[in-house]
């Protein structure tokens, strides 16, 4: 005959294993559900990245009409966009800043480009171009207002 205490211990142990199995099955279901959600998110992000990469590649400097005046648009600096994508005026500004070998003021850029830097009205339109290039990552604008080339 089997000792009732041993049978009781076996029954208790079986109950523990049954509860553990139930808990693990729930955890496994949660893991599978989260893994499926991650797979969906990965597919969506991959599609979005492909779409965004296509849009970035299609972005080239274009002109826009602002107040009956043509304005050149400058693309943001990225791995897929190189300096040749920038309009000629902006490439000249980049070349001037690089040739300076150090921080350069807008006045120096203006003098190199040709307009009379002494006349304030002639320099002000030029002041916006290095700022645009800095905003888009092509140049670095220092706290003192001077510009340096990005590496």
C-alpha cells in the first residue's frame, strides 16, 4: 500500500507543475503576440524608409516663386545628397568658406561674390544664403556669427 502522505505530496507537486505550465503558456502567447506586432512594425518602417529614401533622392534644388521672384531652394545635407546638387550660387559660397581656411564673416563672402560689401543694401541679401546653408547642414554657424565648413 502507498503512503497517503506520499500521494498528497505527488498531488501537490502535480498542481504546482500544472500552474507553472499554465503561466508559461500565457507568457509564450504574450511573447508570440508581441513578436508578431514587432514584425508588422518592422515591415511598416521598412516601407516608410524606402519611400522616404525615394523622396530624398528625388529632392534636388528647385526654384520657387516668392513674390514674383524666383528663389532657389537648398536641399538638406545628407549621405544621398552631395554638394553638386546645390545651385551654383550656394556652391560658390561653400567654396569661399572652405578656401578661407577658418571662420569667415558674411562680409568676406559677399566681397568674394562681387556685390559691394560696403553698401549695406547689397550685403543684406547675401547674408541669408550662408544662414540657409548652415540651417541645412552644409555650413556651421558659430556663436560669433562667422561660418566654417562642415567636414
